[in-house]
C-alpha cells in the first residue's frame, strides 16, 4: 500500500515537472497517415495569452487567433512539424511548445480516387435513367387522376 502511494506521488511529480518545463503543449503530437490534407491541432490554454500562433518548420504562420485550436488545411503530401506560441496583449512571447506536432500527409492514391469517381458516375447515370424512364412512362399513360370517378354526378 505504501509502495503504491509512493509510486503515485512519483508519477504526479513527473507529470507536473514535465508540465512546468513545457507549459504550452499540443494535446496530440503525432498524426500518422492524414489522407485528406487537413487536421485540427489543439493545445492547452495559457492564462494571460491574448493570441496564439501556429507555425510550421519554415516559420510560416498557419494560424493566429484567440482559441487554443487551429484547423490547418491545404497540406500536400509530405511531413510537417508544427509549433504553437502564446503571446500577451503587448505581443510579448509568453510560452512556446518544445515538442512539435508531427504530421505525415499521404493523400488517397489516384487509382482509388478514380474508382470512387467511377462509382459516383454510375450512380449518377442510374438516377438520370430513372428520371428519364419515369418521365417517358408518365407521358405515355397520361397523368393519373385518383378520385375523379368518385366525384362524378351520374
């Protein structure tokens, strides 16, 4: 029992020490096989932060805003590393992530995309065919008038 309490205290100490070393960190740091070319990055809030900025390894700003969440899109195939920075109202750096969010983007293959497009085209043709056949049958038989016999006064 005492050993479990010591182990638990040690785990708390390690987690708080890690948090003190890196006050700004992503909630998820590894994204593998992103096939759509977009993702949402989330991180913890900093108390006095007035603005957050997400940058990639080339120092290109991908997000500037008030919320601890960024939607990053338009990513081509490749590997990306993102860092987040927190600034106060005067533009002073409050904190910066030390552990980057690493992303590997590999879009769907061309053959898979063409197969899906072909399936969609077949469904489109079937729907158009049903509309044409239904229209043709309606013109051949004329519109049905239900209840017209019950209304006659013979």
